[in-house]
């Protein structure tokens, strides 16, 4: 397996950061694959993939370039420069994106060609034997950002911030092992300072004296990256939260039913699929049903809202998940807040709601221990 040795000082200084460029690269992966991971992804693909494909059809060199950069099991290293965490993106994140893109544009052409050879695991096509590859890559990423990511960036940013807060809660309750486990397939804390980053056999890396960044993105893609000073894990944020990128559903009266030094390794898949098969897309996420007794006690909307607040969410997230109107969700949140069942905190420009200990006890009471009949003697 591929793993990193993370000393105590590096782990203690590790932090979460947002990266518009990482969000854009992950969006390119989705546009290339065309496989939605959730309903919001499907709506976004339907809206933007035709224009993306039309742009590449008009520019075959860039089309072949981006497909070579994404590779099969490796990303071209210059495509995913490791975030520095120096800038905090706000709703106007284009200046941060431009700063990050400057790292792509400044890649020496010979290095870009070497990275592409590695991601292709073979010789570079004759069409790509040219010196403008970094500039072409940056131009496409800028187009994808402007046309497909920027229009929804404020909502994406709130979703990413909510995921960070949720993982910080895991950190508080269960330490770094709880916060790191399950970030993406193959990532888990092994103990004794070892962080597994994928399931392939790669030489371990020592992170001593470097900065560790954890970078959430809303598309369901991830990778690891590094340079001499920083290491980063880019991971897809909590699946349910990404539903907030979907168009707001028509309000309904009841809750919805449940049923990655010259070469840096950019792993993006734990391993190849079996020959002749394709990986199945993740199942769409649906909100959980509230317990029946809790529904009778609080009403269906408040019970569903309380059930959904297992991780902090904003009113926007709750609207997308329940189908209720914004005013309706706001009113029910106020009632739950007045009853000391939810609390709120500000995260940038967003207000996130989360359950209080009283609410946690109330939810736990809906699932009492199984009562076994007495043993007959």
C-alpha cells in the first residue's frame, strides 16, 4: 500500500484549505467521464457537458492534451499543483484561481511533456510534442472555471466549509484517525505515524518538516499531491452535502422517501478495474426517514430536519435535501432552536445548524437496545 509517515508536529500543524483550482480539476474529470455521482452532478453535467465537448471538438490538440493529463491511473503532476493554503477563497474566488493557475502556466514545457509521458505510461503522441502545453492546459482550466464552476461557486464553497466543520467534529470526538478515515477510497490512519493514502504498492514518504493540507472538492474525485514543502490529500466531500448543487426541487408537503522534485505521484484511483468492466457510479444519496415516533412528536418536517443534522448544514443544504421552501425550513429551524434542539454557528458567510446534546439523546432514544426474550431453562 502507499503510505506517508506523518510525525506529530506535521499532523498537529495539518489543516484544511479550499482550492478553486482543485475544484476545477475535479470538475474536468466529471466532464470527461460524464458519469454522475449524484443528482446534482447529473443536472450540472446536462447543463455544461455539451459546451465542454463542443469546445474540445473545435480544438483537437487540447482535447488530446487534457485526456493525456488525466491519464488512466495517474494525473500529470503539473495539472494538480499542491495548494499552498496562503489565500482563502471567498465568493469572488477568481483571483485565487488565477494565482493557482499561474503555477500551471509557469511549468517548463519539457517538464510538462515528462509529466504527460508518465500519466500516459507511454510515449507522447506527436500532436503533443510542442512547447505550449502548460498554457493550453491553463486556458482550458480557466474556461471550465468561468463557464461551469464559478456560477455555483458560492454554494460549492458553503458545502465545502460544512464538510470541513463536520470533519473537525470527528477530529474533536475521535482524533485524527476519525477525521482522516474514509476521506476517499484507500485513505485511512494505520497508527504509529502511518497514513495510508492508497492501496497500491508505492514507496512510503516521510512528511517530517513539511505542511499537510486536506482539500475537499464537491465532485466525487480525489488525488494526492506534493512538492518539497507541502503534501495534500484532495478528497470528495460528504456525499449528501453535494446534493445542494442540484436545482432546488419543487416544494412538497412531506419529506422525501428514503429507500497530488521532478516527479510527484498523483494517485487518483486505488487500482484498475477488472478487464472488461467499468466502475459503477456511486449510488445517489437520499435523505434518511425520520423515526415514526419522532415524526408524531415533532411533525414530519422538523423530525426530518433534526434527522438530517447529523452533520452541520445550512438552510440551503436542508432546502435541497427536503424539497421544502426556504422560509419553511427557516421557520422550523427557529422552532427547533428555541426548543434547544439545534444550535448554530457562523462559517464564513454561512450559518450552519447542528444538533444539541439534548437532540442527540432524543434521536438515540428512538433506537433503544434490542430486547431479547428471556432464556428458557
